[in-house]
C-alpha cells in the first residue's frame, strides 16, 4: 500500500503548502498568480520571504508528482512522447502573431480572428479550421480561452505574448529557432560522436552551415536581436534573476574598482550591479556583431552611462583591459571544456597578483538535492547547451580542475550558490609564484 500512502502524503503536503502561501498572501492583501487576463503573471513572494517562497516550490513539486501518479506511467509515456505538440501550437501562435490580433478586452470570433491573422501574414491562407485547432490546443495550456463558444479571448499567458517583449522573443527563439535543432541533436550525436565542437550540432545540421553558434547568430540581425531579448527574459526568470548576481557576491568589498564583464551582452547585468554599488565601473565586452545598432535590444540607462561602457573584445584573444575583477556570467556553460580552458588562458596577460576571476554559471545539483523546478530548469538548460554548442552545465567539483588545466597560478577560492539562485559563483584569484 506504499503507493496509496504516497498519494495521501502528497495530498496533505499540497494542502499544507497551499495554506502557507494563501495565509501569506491574505495577510498582505495580495493576489495569487492567475491565468485570468488581468491576473498576476507571477507570485508576489520575494525570495527573502523564505517560508512562503519555499512553500511554493514545494507545492509545484508535490502537485507535479501527484499529477504524474494520477496519470500513471503508461499514459505518462504516451503523453510525454506527443507533447511536442505543445511546441507546435505555441510556435504557430508566435509565428503568425496571433496574440497581437486578439483584443485585450472582450473576445473575437474564430472567423474574424482568422481574417485578421491572414491579413497580417501577407494574406497567407490559414483557414478557420486550422486556426481553431491550433488555438484550442494552445488553450489546453492556458494560452487563450474560449469564454463562449467560438469566441477567443486572452488569458494572462497569451497577454504576455503581446506585452512582454523579452518573453515573446524567448518563445520565438525556443519554439521557432531551436525547435528543429532539438529534433536533430540525436542525429548530430550519430554524425559526430562525442564531439566537443560547437560546429557539430543539431543547429549545424538544420541550418546547413559549419559556423560556431555565435558566428551563426551574428549572420542575421533579427535572430541576434531575438536571442538578446530571449537572454533577457531568461535572465529575469526566478532562479536566474539578476538580483541574485547583485546580492550574491560581495561587490562592496571591491570598493572603487573596475570590473570587466566578459561576454556581457548589452550590459544589463553590469547596469544592475552598478546601480547598487556606486564605487564600481564596468567595461562590458562582447563581440563586434553584438554592438551593431540592430543587435542592441536594450541600452544601459543614461544615468549609468559613464560607469558602464559597452566595448568590443573577443574573449579567445589576449585580454588587454587591466581590472580588479573579470566577470563571466553564463559564458562557460556555452563552451566545451577545451574552449573554457582557452578563455581562461586568454585572460592571463591582463592578470596581476590578486586579480579576481568570478564566474556566475550554472552548477548542476546532485540529483534530487534542489527543488523540482530548479533541477528541471538546470537539466533543460544543460540539454539546450548540447543542442546549440555541444557544451554542458558543470558540476560544482568541475571548476577547480578547469582552472588548474588553464594555468596553475589560478587559485579557486570558493564555489557557492546563493539561496534561491540556480546559478553558482566561482571565485578564483591570480596568485603568481604560489603555484604548487
Ligand atoms: C549566454 S550570453 C550571456 C550574456 C550575459 N553575460 C548574461 O549574463 O546575460 C553569452 C554572451 O557571450 C557572448 N560571446 C560569445 N562568444 C564571445 C566571444 N568570443 N567573445 C566575447 N563575447 C562572446 C555572446 O555574444 C553573448 O552575449
């Protein structure tokens, strides 16, 4: 009867965690997240309020487990296999700009909506039956709803596709740009066994080129912009929130110092740190293709412009900017180990005794040690790193080895994961003359 006991235990855990969350919200006169068109897109529970924050993570894990049990292994496997249809309906919504064609208040008939959608897609014939079936499938994921028969209205999720530009681009990037590469990753593994090259991936098969990922991105300004905005949406999701970077490292200890943000994209992370630590100046380096007007998705706010400078530097070439600290956020998971070593070696010419290298990157948790949502996010990201660049998320123990391979003068000081963050900090110091 262990299976029955498990169901009972989960049901009571769900009731208990829900109570913690609703008590918290009620006592503050706050709403829960909701799919109602005017509902909250996220729970208003900050990570500092640890008990309700953790209760929500536990609730998600327990409801998922109880849901899976109630579906059962046989049906779960059937569902898992064809749930790729989720991607199909979402891709269609994104590709055909359907969310923008649905009024934000009230509803619209399938006939009127089809005419509007066809018009914005250069009169591409889609037809009512196709539009209706795609939307009715999307509705099973709470994207749009049908308040009365044949009338389509927004939910909070579909409204996000209209109003949240980074998230809309995230959807397009994952469901459109990455979909076929995902489907071709096993083919890539067969064609290039155990490859560590970013030119031997599902992306290379699908898009028919031999370029590394970032060079491929830069061929197409629209794709570059979509990627940049998608990274912003990713960076803003709970476990990846930029506030974990701002709060999670003792930036104040640097006093007045220059930080080089390597592969810093459009500088949004540096800007967030600069906002809180006025003694710091940032040099945000990225590739030239990321510095074209078309690629710039978001600029550094005007009041920080003299402390956060966007510049161009390829981190595989020798570093020339002398700084106290070299910061890498979400860089090393993008390259296989041999290239991570090259990046660390290219820094050496600029390093002085006591220079710091700080990495903020995923560290895969031991199975079962993080919350379900966190572990799932990390493992999904790990797979996407394989799909796009044949790289991987690292385990906490991997870092010392990586630095040692690059140069024995690097000394890894500590590796830690701030609470609520799915990303860890790895801090190394340059210690010439003390190598063992
Ligand atoms: C995953 S994004 C991370 C961006 C940013 N650090 C953040 O935390 O959001 C990787 C960044 O590395 C940049 N990049 C890739 N190859 C590079 C290279 N060889 N030199 C400098 N930047 C590079 C990309 O253009 C991109 O902006």
